[in-house]
C-alpha cells in the first residue's frame, strides 16, 4: 500500500456516528458471541489473551522519519495520541490485540482524517458486525452491519492468514475442541467439590431397610452431623466415609494439559496461564525470562502491528514500539549498563539521566558523547580541559574522594566550569586603577 492509498483525500468527519460503532449503550465494548464468551470463561484462554493485550498496550510508541540509514524521532501524530473517541491509547491497543488473539482479525473504521488525508481516528469494530463479500477477492469489499463501506474506509489487520485469503483464521474457532474439553473439566471439578459427583459416605447394615426407613435414617444422621452432635447408630448400621482421591478423576491433569495446549497455541509460557513447564527448563534471572518473553512471544505481534500502523502514515514515517520497556533489570545491572553506554560514547549523561527520570545537568554538561577524560584529550582547548578537570573534581567530591569543599564552593566552581564548556564564560576583568 503506497502514497496513492485512498486515505489521501480532503479532511473530513465520517457520517458514521459513535452510536453506529458502539451501539446505544446496550452492548459493552468487548467481544461478544457465544463461543468467545465461553472460551473466555476458561482461565488459560483469558490469561493468554490478557497477557498479550496488556503487554502490547502498555508499551511506549514512537514514530521516526526515515531518510536513508538515518531515523529521526518525531512527535507522535494525533492518531496515536488520541486514536479513538472513548478511552486512551492503551484501551485502543488493547481492543485491537484482543480482537486479533480471539478472532484472528482486527477491523478498524476510519472515522476522521487529518488535513493531509491520513487517518487521525480509528474505531475498532466488533468482528461479528463485519463481513466481506469475497474472502478470495483481489480487492476486498467490506460490509459493516450489512452496509457497504467506501473504499479506504476499513483498516484491517489479519493474523494467522492463509495464502490467497484476506481474513485471518480464528484462534477460538480452531481451539474449540480444546476449550470445550477444558470447560467440561472445570465443570466436573466444580461438581466434584460441590459433592455432586460421588456421595460423601455410606450407612451400611446387614438388615433389610425399606426406602422410608432409609430416608428417616439419613435425615437423622444429617441432623446430628450438622449440629456436630454424637451420632448413635443402632440395628447393625455402620458409617463408612467415601474418600476417592481427586486425581482418580483426572480432571486436574486435564485442566493442566488444556492450559499447556493453549499456551503453545498463543506462544506464551505455560506457567503464565496455569500450565506446567518441564522440570528441565529454568530461567537464570528475571531479566533473561523477560528477554525470552519479549523475543519469542511479543516480538511477532509487535512486528505485525508496527508494519500495519506504519501504513497509516506517510511513506517517510515509521511506527515502532519500545520493546525494551518490557525488560526489567536489577538496579546494579542497570547502572552498569549505563556506565558501559557512557564509556563507549553512544549515550550521553543527559540521556542516561532521562532514562532514570532525572533532570539534565546544568549548562549542557551532560551533552557530550564521550567520557569526560576522553573529551579532554580529544577536542578541548586548555581552558575547557581545565574546566573538565574541575567537573571531575566536583564529581569526586560527590563520591567522597579526597577533596574538601563546601557545598557553596562546589556549586560555584561547577557553574563556572559549565559556563566555560558552553562558551558563555567571561573572565572577570581586573578593576581599573584609580
């Protein structure tokens, strides 16, 4: 899809209203439909789709201008600042990923464009309300609630596509047998623990007991048991509790097996959705676990969305997610990584401070991309080199190394050094002799 895509038309507001998209308030903004609702009642399905949707929706988005090998950051366009009438960007992304993971398709209705004709607002539609005239057509014809849409009015992201087809395959449709098995196992477990699968005990006797006498005997026994009273059994009646291990019913194993199958389908770790990972698999650190999850689980989904969203912008723009936000490291490892970035010169101090939510250093001191000692020997004149020495001395003061200065003295020297480095320093002139 290139620059001639029919988004490039005059700025306009579509005639389809909020009520057309979301209804008059009766239907929630979630996927409805019997099979999907039943599937979401199964904990592993809910956990897997929630993990994917929450993780993708929580990532920061960035846009870049691409010029050859250079990529220059640009402000986020309106589409990714306020993409829908209801909710935040998080909610908007969450809806898209939920639709993709449950139905294999995300259908977006373009309801507003910017002055250059590019989409500025997109509402995700319920998959049950969208249809296509021919799934094998070269140019799709879309219908929303039976009404044909204009060309370029539908933004479609498929997942699990087959060659020659437009629509993606529905994961829930192909997981129907697995989800039904899991739901039946859950129902059986509920019945089991509700004491509906087997009787809890048996009252036995060698004598013949009529139905009426048996009912009377059970009633008297239950009354005494409920009141935690002493139970007197006569006439050769004996009490025998029934204790069948739950494992004999195999419903717990069935639930775990179902969770493992669903985890494999969505590419998430089984332990994240109630399953079990093989005993030989271990993670050395939380960071390595996060890296594996970001690489093998989230990266394919992010790539699909990045390429799709980039089609909503001019060809010179590119949309990306910052997947590094998923990877959490301990404090020591993070600071060591910052030190390596500074020593190797591919980050400056202000950039590192921004990552740690700290303000930039005063007077541009944090803008150099070389360590202070290297910067002195590479490009500084003697006066600037001396200023660098002063800055390093102040840093040693901050770390308690060898130099004794008051706070006011250190601050004055630091400001003077910063002024010299930025070229704004003027040496004081000697007072004129009378």
